[in-house]
């Protein structure tokens, strides 16, 4: 007999009560999205991160990682996130989408959601400029995340899978690399968090962020920010995370 396929409703994807974790008095909220549109064993998952800045701290209030081949599901999840934020009187200042490998889908998402939230498409292989210096988007975003971790200003949901995801990104010969693990994970949550961090700090003009030089990653007393991932998670800051793979 063919086993019955479990039906997962979109409304069940988001942890119950997750929007009650947001502070209504701190309006700086941004959404980061790393796209994946296949469900094979080694395919990369989709990851969504919703961050809120409270003074100097950046709280990962919501973190999702899942595999899905139906674009309508992701659209529904993004709509529910925007509606959930509105229910607690908040509005995302930016939705930042990694469009490096899923450019056409990312453009389609921008077209659909541009009327609800400012949407920025990021292509990691292209260059950006700040402080008069050219740098790949990939390096800028990883540096932004690394700096925030090293400064102790990133609060993560507790969960071994979250730690595993963030520890996948390592420095190698002057750049950053990430190995694919058994379930297809490729630092997807790291990418989504990076994009959301950029959404919090980005302004209308040039990028206003201080990036750590690639060659300095791993220098100093706290040489490897990956060691801090467990410590920051252990704070058990108000956050919700869900993995569907």
C-alpha cells in the first residue's frame, strides 16, 4: 500500500506566536532570503531570516530553512511574514534576496512584493563599493556578519542545526568558502542572516558599514567567530527557528 503523503499547511511553517517575540518599540526590521528551488538530497535549501535591531543588538527573531519546489509556497510564507509583522505594528524596512543563482525567480519576487516592502536583489559575484574600495558582495556580506558576531551583537535562536549552518563558512586563501553537507546545506541560514543584516544597515546611498579585511579573519584573541556561535545561541534570546529538512 502506498503510504499517505503528509500534507503540511503553509500556516504551520511559522512557529506559533513567533511575532509576539518582536518588540513593537523598535521598528528596524529586515528580511533576508537565500533561494533554493529544488528538493533533491544534495540541493540547497531555502532560508529566510527576519532580524530586528534593538539598540546595538541584532536579534534573529525568525529563522526558517526548508526545501520546496513550488514557488507559491515561498510567496505565501513571505506574505505571512509581512502580515505577521503588520499584526504587531511593524514593517520590514527591506527584503534582501540573494539572486546569484535564482535570478529570474528573484526578479519575479521583487515584482510581486515591491508594493509591500522595498526589495533589493543581491548578486554575490558582482562588486559593490564603499569607502572608495571595490569588493565582491560575497565578501562584504560575510564580513558584515563576522563583524557582528565578533562584536557580540548577533543573538541567534538556540539549535544545533543553526550552529552547524553558521560554522560551515570558513576562510580559505583570502576568501570565504562553504562546503555542502549531507542534507544539501550550504550555509543557507548564514546567507539569509547576512542579507537581513545588510537590510538593517543599508541606506539609500552608498553602503554604510565597516567591513573586516578578508586577511584579518581569524586574527586576534577571539580569532574564530565560529566559536562564539554556541555562546550567542546559549543566551536563549527571544527567537524562533524551524527546519523542515
